[in-house]
């Protein structure tokens, strides 16, 4: 019998006390495999999330808060409270408001929640809760991919100083955008494509870095629905942007669009994490920016042609309705959806004009999947852990140096090579012996 519409990959039935006891008993019997077998991701994730409750509370209580952008955020939304809807007139201590309208509404809520931005401790606890929610969303994705051995998640949680700093000591808007992005990915994995597109658009309205996932999302929509079926989904994304920005569009449409979606914004060399080894005049040169754009588009094209698209048919066949294709594509699997989205974002990060310290959250939670989505022996397992450690070290080097920025590019390059050569065969879940079988294919529900 076919699954009910919208059921996606959800398991049938609810886990009762008996099944919980059985799961814990089986985990104890196989305790030597708990850290290695992806089937135990849920158990390890629960333990790590509980540990993170204590870690985040300790950090908030013991580590001094550092003011960077929070006061500027509050000044920017306070202008809206005072009746200013012209985006060119909204600014804070660090400069003009450069984020779309979704940012304004979310941080306006935080403005009132934290007594006009003065209750920093309450804001920190809000971001601690956001951090835990993000972990739950990420773990839910990883539990379905069955790719990453659970011991790796320790490095994704308790061991990252920079990530804890970004969330609960700096209060940046990047974590808000990424939480919404991972929520959107969960919707897509459940085959709720319309909801996924809406939440994705909401994430973009908080910060534009989420657009790095957009090429992958477009590819998946075309694969799943064809061109005519994709247009309504893209229209939902566009409509949400218009609705959110309407008060500002009515006041000064040009000012809103040019400020909140400024793709040509210049970055300061002093804050760059990834290009410190270049001379500043090269870093600021337009030819360098165009070269990065060309590399970005070229890498996306190569991955779309040779790694995302595995059918014998031409890539243009994706434009056709799925029912009218000469060589019907197989249903999307969990790993295909996650691989396309995460690799699309990673390519964008590698080709970014500048990465600042808070931008680490753009791809931090995707790194375990990118490193472990291809087969690995024992030595390569150690090599991948080493890469995680080196990337963390690069992001914790402040200020960045010639060596740290060059090392970051080397690590990114090695991951890119692994993604290219390690996924030449169709993506299938890999794991230790007796790992779970391939995740069931997603069924069409929309």
C-alpha cells in the first residue's frame, strides 16, 4: 500500500517506553558500535544536546559577552519603531541597514523581548535556545542520511569554540538565517516542497548568504517537478519577499532593493578570514571579484552536469514534465537532496569574496556530511577528522594570518576534490558493517 500523501520519510507509529528500553538495551549490547554506526545517531545526538544545555549555560555565565553588532541591530530596528520605513535612512553604529525585511521583523521582536536591546543576558539565552533548535534540525537531517559515524558529532557540538562564540557571545543574525535554512531542508526531505520553499525564502529575508543554496534547490525543483512545476514554487519564494518588504517597498522601493540585496557590497580587508594571503589591492580589485564569480558559476555547472545529474538523459531534460521525459529519472533519495544542497552552498563558500568570522556558521554544520558522504577507510577517517580540526583552527586564528587563510583554502580544496572524485558513482549510504540499508526513495506528494 502506498504511503499517505505528505508522509515522506517519517516512521510509522510512535516509540513507546518498551521500544525505548529495547533501544537502550541494544545500544548497551553494541556499545562498541555506538560511536561508529550511523544507526545510533539519534542516541548520540540526544546525549550531545543534553551536554550542550550545560555547556551553553556555563558559557553564558562565565565567559564575558563581547559587543560587536547587537547594538547596531537594535539601532537599525529602532528606526522602524520610530516610523522610518525608508531603508536608506535606517542605520546603526556599524553602518547602514543591509539586510532584507525578515531580519527587521525578527530582530524587532528581540528588541521588545530584551527591553529595547538592553537585556543582553536574555538575548544570550534566546540564542542558546536557537543553537539547540539548530542542532536538533541538523541531527534530524543526519539521522536520515545515515552517512556520518556518530563520534564525529562531538566535533560538531561541544568542541567548537568559534560556533559557541558566534551564537551566544556575539548574537549575530547569521545563526537565525541558518536555523531557518535547516528547517527548510527538513521540509524538503519530508516532501513538503511548498513549505520548504517558503521557509527557504524566509531564511533569505534574514540574510542573503542562504542564496548559496539556491542553485542546488533550483536543480532539485527541476528534477522533481520540471520547469512548469517549478515556476509556482519560485513564485511562492518571490511573493514572500514582496510581502515581507512591502512597507519598505511602498516608501522607497529602489532604496530597499539596493540596500537589502546589494550583491556588489565591498568587504573590509581587515576582517577577511579566507584571503589574508593576498595583497589588499588584489583583494579589492574588480577583476578578482569577477574571477571568483566565474569560478563559482563554473564549479556549479560542472557539479550539476557530472555529480548532481546522474541520468543518461541531457540536463535540459529536467525542464520537461517528469511524466513526459524519455528517460524518467529515479525518485530523489535523502542523500541526493542533502548532497546537492550542501555541495551547492560549499561551492559558494569556497568562492566567496570574503569570509568574516561569523560566516563560519554558513557551512559549519554541513562539514561532517561533506567529509563523510563518500566511502572511507580507517586512515581516511583520521584524515577527515584532521581536516575538521584544521578548519576549526583556521577559524579560531584571530586575526587571520597568511598561513591560516592559505590553510583554509587547502582544506576547502581537499574537500572539493573528495566530493568530485568520491561521488563518481551513484550516492549510496556508506557506513560500518551492518549499517542500515539505503533510505527509501521519496514519493511524489505534490
